[in-house]
C-alpha cells in the first residue's frame, strides 16, 4: 500500500527531532524515484530545477503549474516531499493562506515560504509583513492539514543583502510566528551557520549546500544543522552533462556520451519503481 499523506508527514516530522539528514532535490518524478532507490529518507522540490525543465527561469512558473508539479511529486514516491513553495504566490497574508491551503491539498509533507518580494531589486518584505505571511501560512496549515511542516526562509543572502544580524532577527520572528523549521539559504561560514542554529534553537535548521563545500554532513551535524538540501544543484549537474554532450554533438563528436547512464539500468529502475 502506498504511504498516505499523514504517514509521510509523521515520518518527515520524526526526521527533524534529532540528528542531521540529507534532503536532496529532484526536479521530476524520475529523479525522485532514483533518489528513493538510493535510500534517502525524504526529498524536496526545487523551484529552479522544475522551472528549467519547463524552459522557464526560476520564480517565473505559475502557481497552478507548481501545484500540479507538487501533486505529481507527492504521488511519485512514498518518501515525504518538502515543497519549495517560493514566496507563497501572494503579496498579502490572505493570498499566502489561500496558496498554502492549496499546497497542503497536494499531499506534500512540508512547505517553505520565502520573504522575498520577487521584485527585480531583490527586496524583502518588511518584517511585519513577512511575519504576517508566516502566521497566515501557519493558520492555513492548522486548518487544512496541521501535520504539514512549515519552513520559514530568510532570503537575505540570496537577494544580495547578506546581513546576518537581520537574518537572525527574521528567523527568530518566523519561529515565533509558527514556523517549524528555519532556513537562510546562502549562508556558508561556520560562524553564520552556528549563529543561525543558536538563534532559533531548539527548532531545526535547514542548510543549503549547492556547491563543493569544506564541510561534510558530519561537520554540519556537529554544528547543530538538522537537515541539508541542495536546491537546484542536482538539476544543474544533470543539465551540465546534457549540455556538454550536446555541445560535442554540435561539433560532430560523440564523446559526451562516455558517462551516460545505461538504458537497461534506467529501465530496471523505473520498472521496479512501478511495482
């Protein structure tokens, strides 16, 4: 029997109680099935990876398309799926609440809400507005699926405003507003990571690692990080391989296929995934 949304959400919450786990980011059902075959305990969607698969830039996909993607991803695996739900697809709290209600209905085990306005200047919502949006998301979850995990994101380092003091203020406020897990994508140093962990303790912290890092998962666990995601990095790695192979073809060469996965291996994987 496939796992129910309630079972997935319970398993996901349990992962956040102790230790540190890897939360890789597939961009479609096939990549989700492959990650499940490797023994990962949960996965998270990636707004950028999904957008690129639709020939669009990150944060330019419609809410309806993202909701359809979340339904597909939740149905593709028995693993809990955490949704990269961008900024909640709404400027005000009421719009965020409506979007979150729809996201919960897709069967995801968790979802994140960013405090970026999405404007070209990289601006963030004023703190009071950002807090109201998290509170609205919390209420929508409580009323429509209270076991869904809510992640509050401070986007300072992603939007060109790397102010760690403001990050800490925002994350504490999001925690108090009802976020279950806190996330500041873009922080990289030990000092910043440990400051975030300390600021919101005992609530869990998600860390983004999307490039080669001096830290191992064990190192991050020792700093108090509870989960590690990779954003669009796996999708970028896949695109990198495909682009190199295609560029070789454009030059009349076939050496770009040297590291390609075998068709037999992929057919065996997806035949097993359907069982």
